[in-house]
């Protein structure tokens, strides 16, 4: 489906997308500012690893809880609450940046991330409820591609703003972006409480049983379980990459905060191109073709990252990191489309938060190992190892495919949405009336 047409006709998705654009650009103002603050210290690589690890740790605990809550409560209200909490926390980075202490960066980063899965998994969970089957692949492609585009734009603007305006301005803009996102989500129409769970009495909660039920559901669906393992395989090297971008920008290529922003921007540009290619490719692939494409994508990703790590020329290194991320984008869009298509609505929140939790847990280990290694080992060697580890994902996926461990699910999971969502959430009001009159 044409992407501009999707934004033009689907009111709920348009507001969701606008909030995403602003809040995710703001995220990168925060990221670059925090990383630049950390790199002022001699052990900057280790501090960056600590900050990123402090962001990963909450996913171990809050991710499963977020999944249960999103599958039981009104997802729209949960997302708004997440944005408002992050708005307040983001403002606290301003006084933290004015001290010479590093521990506030760890604490605030952890709390900020603790609120994030309630929003990110919520957005993924409501996507099939605010789009038609025809729109779903395009909406998924645009959502992910937008996230990557904001990486490029936000990283570039974040680096430039920190260099020109200072840390406080970057943190303030990040906070305001969450406030704007909360307003956009508040404009969504429809009932976003999971229909099957709406009758459950909230004064008799069973969150642990709900969580275990979600894990059992994921394990008994081979395709969904295989996709979750892909995230783990990528994160073995992907966590180290989060550290290396800052180290390469500051210490390898000696470009300062602007260099950090430029490397992140190059990665974002690659992700955008990969996302658009995946949007074109997805409808043209058979299920067997989809599985082959995932293996190919990870071979390209890992190989390009190894080449980036060894490349002495700055411009060529930016091109290679862009190619590496383009390959990741292709796999990500294709995999997410499968998750949205086949995950049952009543389990969707737990599926997405479980995958996020597994990925972030692995990234945390990868980041800590890379951060410690950065104090004694060449960043280029760490990058080579990270690229090779990420490429092992292709081997696992290809083996599972050949062994018949990734069968296509028999049917698409039925979407349970309210009449309000069908009429209010998909089309603008004037188009709704027109369509209703022709039924």
C-alpha cells in the first residue's frame, strides 16, 4: 500500500506516527548528550557501557510486567502514562548534567528505560487494531522505517545541538517530545482494552500466571519462538555496537560529539533504505523466500560490520555501517510483519515485551563485555568479534529452516477489535460516513 495514502486515510495511525516522529527524534537528543558527557572522562567507553547497561537492566524486570499490563488494561492509557513519566524523568537530566557525578546518569537512564516498554510494546500491540489487513504490512514498514529515520535525523541534530547549544537544551527538547507524544496518543479514537481480557476482575490479578501463560504460548509457536531467538543472536554483537559507535566517533576517528552523531546518522540512513526496500520486498516473497531473505540479511550485516571495524577511511566506514544496518532493517521489517500477522491479539503485549526483554538482556551482557574490553583492547578488534557474533544468527536460522523447524502457521490470528475501532480508528470521520453510506 502507498505510504502517503496510509497516513492520509487512517486517522489513528497518523496520530500514532506523528507522536513517534517527535518523541524518537527527542530520544536521540538525550542519547548523544549522555554519551558526550560520558566521553569527557578518561574511562568514557566504560561509562557509556554502564549507561547502556543501566538502560538494559530494567527490561529484565519491567518488560514482563509491561506485557502483562498491556494485555489486561487499556493500552492507550498505559502508553500515555509511560510518556508522562518519561517527560518528568527527562527533565531531571538537566540538573544531573551540571554536576561532575556520573551516577545520576546511570539512575536516570535506568528509570527512563523502565517506563519505555509500556509504550513501545503498546504501540506494536495496537497496530493491528488501528489498521486493516491491507494496511498492516505498510504500517509496520513505516513505523520501523520512521524509527530508523529519526535515528539518522535525531542523532545528527542531537550532535549538532549539543555542540552548539549545550546539554541542557538537548535534555529539555527530549522532555518536550514525550509531552507531545502523550498528546498524540490521547487523540486516538476507539477502545484499546484487549477484548478477551476486559471481563477479568482487576481486584484479583494474577500477573505471574499471565506471564507464564505468555511464555508457553511463545514456545509452542515455532515461528514466533524462532523470531525471538533471532533477536538474541543479533544482540550478542549488537550490544557491543552501541558502545563502539561512541568510541569510534571520539577515539578512533577523533570527530568528537559530531562524530558520534554522524556514525549514528549513517546507521539510521542505512536502516531507512533497508526499511523501504523491505516494504517493497515483503509482499513479493513467499514464506520460503522470507526465511531465505532473513539468512542472507544477517550474512550481509555481519560482514559489513566487520569491514566497518577495519576500515581506516572515515567516509567508507560510514557507508559500511549504513549497509550493515540496511540488512538488519530488511530482516526486522519482515520478522515484525510475521509477528503482527500470526501472534494472537490476547498475547500480543506479552510476545513483544518478551522479545524486547530477551534482546535487551543479551545486549546488556554484550555491552558490558565490550565496555570492559575497550579499556584494554583495540576497538577495531572488538568490532570484528561483534560482527562475527551477529552473523551466527544466519547459521541458526538457516539450520532451523532446513530442518523444518520453522513451519508456516496455518492461519492468521484473528483480530479482536471493537466496532468503534473499526469505524473511528481506520478512517477520518468524513471518510467513515462516506464508506458507511455505501455498505
